[in-house]
C-alpha cells in the first residue's frame, strides 16, 4: 500500500529523530484508518470431502482444478469458464483423446499451465497467475502435491474432492458434486447432474428388470485402461455398465476382493476357462501400437481364437472408460450400447450413438460422439472383426 511505501522510503532520509518518529506515527495512524475503511471480503466456510473446514470467498469466480477428473466435474457444473489455468494434461499433443469434456472445450489446450498432471502442482506458477485463482479444487489428494502444504505455500484455499464412481462409490461422487456446487454457488446444477445420473441408471435397470436368471447374458470386457492402456486381460470386476443392464460379468464371481474390484489383470487360462458368450473391448487399448493391444491379441493369439465370442463373431467395441480417470458420460453411453447389443428387445427404441450425444450434450454441452469415435477408427459401438 502507498502508506507503507512512504514510510519505508522516508525513514532513511529523515535526519531529525523527533520528526522521523512523528512521521512514522502518522503513517501508521493513516494506514490503520485506510484498513478500517476497506470493507472486509465476505467469506463462507465449506466442509470438503476430507472433512476439512475451508474458508473461502463468498463468490468464487476464479478456480483451478488439480488432479485427474477434476476439470471434468467443473465442466459438468457448467463452470469451466471459471478456470484460469489448467494442468499440462490439457495442453499436451495427443493422437487420441477420449475425454468428452476436453473435446467440447478446445480452449483448454491454450490456457496457462499451473502444474503437471496427476496433481503435481507448482506453487510458484499458481502465485504468478494473473488473474489468480480464489480456490484450488483437488481430486485424488494423496497424489501429487499435499493439499495442506499447497494451501500453506500459496495462501489459496484448497478444497479436496473424492472422485468416486457410478458403482459402489456413487455416493462419494455425488457428495463431491454437491461440495463443488456449494463452492461455486451452483447447487442447483449439482443436483441436476446427480438427478441425471440417477435417472439413467434407474432407466437402464428398469429396461432389464424382467429378465430371469436364464435370460441374462454373460460377458467379459477387456482392454480396460488403468493409469494407461492395457491389453485384453485388463478388466474390471465391478464394471458398472454390466451392472446397470443386468449382465453377468464372468469376472465378478472370481473371488477378487478390495481394490482389484476396480481393476484386475486376469490370467489368460482363466479367461479361456470362463469362455464368455460375448466380449467387449475398451478402445483405449488402441493406444498400444503394434502387438500390445487387445484387438491385436484377439486377432492373432491362437488361444483367443477359440473363444466362443470370437468364433460366433460377438466381440464389440466400447468407448474408453478410464481416460484421466473415469468418463462418467461414456459409462452411461456404453451401458446403452451393451443393453442394445445383448437385449435388443429391451432397447429396440434406442440408437446408442444418438443416446451418447444426448448424454454428452447434457454433461459437457456438446454432442461429441462422432468426433470421439473418429479418433478410434469408428470402432465404438460396432462389431469387431477378430477372425
């Protein structure tokens, strides 16, 4: 402030100690009066997902999102225009991109960068942003820069969000959406997004609720990404799209527990023993060029060629599920395609591509299915030739 500058610059030039002290006294008095006349900024206190009480401005218009999926949630709440910077995952050149929120917001590619992906924040960069963020949202708080240390170093409130999923940790996701909504002053939009997910999950279940045990299909999904692309043996026992449409996942009853319910690598021999009647391939596996991807394995590994699904031409392509963590819109879109494929009578009024665009339009503001699918050789929601 100007009075501080005056005080600091006057003292060295003052040759009269008494007059010097008088000037110092009046500078301090003037400064106090100035501070008293400046209105205090209105604040509010929010409890974040870690149970921390975080005090932040009443009106939050400028934020950054740190950690996998954080910017996706901001986009769901129609607040992506409040981001003043992004992590470098948004600005990297990509041959493939399966993030609908990023496809709908190409401006992210040219925004200032505040740190590296997966929560590797740079406090110095955060402090030099102009305009600077009023709040830092942070998913996966144990990944990257410690939230408490980040808040202490920058003086910027850090709000922790636990990402959750649309399966067993759905309540965690919904809670984080509500927290973000409270911070941004958008609680209604948060409730709309929660209602949207709940409605579609309920609708999917209702369409297949009448199927008896003998009528339900058995299937396997391979090539599921987890911190990068994987081959056909990479899967998820609790794969939500199967659960939503009453499909028996051959991996679900394999005695897998704990974190492996979210991701598991299955032995090839075990998969051959299960011999699912239908197989789905998460197209994130196409990132593995050459012989590493699930599609190449299915086409060229003699062991996989004997699978009933391959013999009967029942192998299908799905939208990537994990791409900078979970793509919730693609989870719903995949569920509609799986339902349409395995239970056509229950989904005879559904065009999966049209349904996908309706989902994306609500969540990210743009119908990006065609653009997304072009990057994956138009293989999403199609039968894959494996023989």
